[in-house]
C-alpha cells in the first residue's frame, strides 16, 4: 500500500463515528480550509480523506468553491461535511474567487489548498497553524513534495524552492534570500484572517495571485514563514512549451510587481538556474539520467528564454504576447 493509500484507508473518518457534523463544527470553528475545485478526480478523494484525518487541531471548516465540475467531484464533496458553493465556470478568477471564498469563511486562520495537493501527514494542519502563535506572522506556506513519476525538471524545481529547513521571512531583514524572499504558494498555505482582510489578493492579477499577496504582506511589515513539516504531495506534468509559456507569465508578473528589481532577486535566480543547469550537464557527461536529463535541460533553457521574454514583454507586439502567455494575461 502506498503512502497516499495509507492516508485514505488507515481508519474511519470522524463523522463516520458520529463525532462530527457540519452543524456542530460551524459554531466553534477556528480555522477555515478553502478548496477551489473543478473535475478534481482521484487526487481529490485522497485529499479530502487526509484533511479530515488531521490530529491535534481545533475544530475547522472546509469550504469548497466548485466552478463547473462535470465528473464525480460534487458527489464526492457531498460525502464530507463541507460547505459547498457553486459558481459558473466563466466567473472563475484566481484572485477574485479566492477573495470570495475567504469572505465566506469563519475562521481566524484561512488555509488555502489546491485540489491536487494532498497532505502528507496527519500533522499537516496543526503544524502549519502553530506558526501563528507568533503575532507578527501574517502567512505560512508549506513544502511541496513531487508525486511519484514526476519529471526531473519538476523534482529539481520543487527541491530548489521547498527545502528541508524552516525559513522565517522578516521584513526587518531580507535574510539574503534573493528571489525566494517573495516566493509563496497558495497551493499549500495559510493567511491570518485580519491580514487577508486588510490586503486581499490583488484582483488585477489573472494568475500568480499568491506572489501578489505575499508581496503585499511582506511590504506591510508582516512575517511569512516557510514550514517544511507542513508538506503536501503536489506536482504537475508540463511540456517544454507549457513551461516556456508559464515562465513568460512569471517574468511578466515579477516585472509588474517590481520584484525583479528588488535586492538580490536577479542575481540569485540566475545563480541557481546556472547551478541546476551545470549539474544536469555534468550528469549527462557522466552517463547518468539519459534521455530524461536531456529533456530536463531543454526545459530549463525554455524556462530561461520564456522568463527573459516575459521580463521584456513591453518590446513585443500585443498579438505575439497573447500567443506566448499561458494564462491569457494580455486578454
């Protein structure tokens, strides 16, 4: 039995023993877990089972915002004591929909979880929210572990961003973090409700809303904590073209948020990209990795070119920018 299957089948869920209902949770909730869904598939069943097996936490609510699922997602959600809201698919927007979900939440701590990010332990939630014992902490995000079968590019990228050591990002000193200073992912994260109410996700961003709110949080003087013990299994499969377009949008976003020109961002990103590329070339030279390493090298080159073009998109015609963008940020 795999580790994911273990999370699902180990023991009965709380309400199956008659200990938990939606009604008695809503009256005493301290934490709200927000889940945006659309055709979540098998991952979503693993995720929901893992969420409701969390240990050593005060009562929490789960709010699901579904934007047009046509598979078994809605039936699955109705098997759990969640608050389910349905919105038309054409109204979904990464920032606005998260702001809407947070607005209906009751908890003092708002947890954001992607529909394919599966908590890796029964301490995932308690570990994350324990960081808010420090009243200066505005947000926390956790580690993302590549799922089995992930590409070398994804394994390397996640390893570079989500290490084994805890990091406290303090605006009083930037910790020499470079581009990692503003990094934040709401695939697995929590924000203090009062902080969200004051700052909110920037609705002018079509995507990478998590970077946008992280910048607002840090620039407002709040700390952000990276908590590696609060980990999830989460990774996507990207083609080389997908990565090129994604990093084109990342470059554009870093530029418009004034992050690219922030202290240390440019130098540290270039340094780490070169280090990863040299390591892969070395592995090829030593005969290790074979075709997969070659594909990963091409993908890293595509990411670098996409990032450069995104950073300099003002020199490109609009019709070309629309073609290069993965998330239609120029529509």
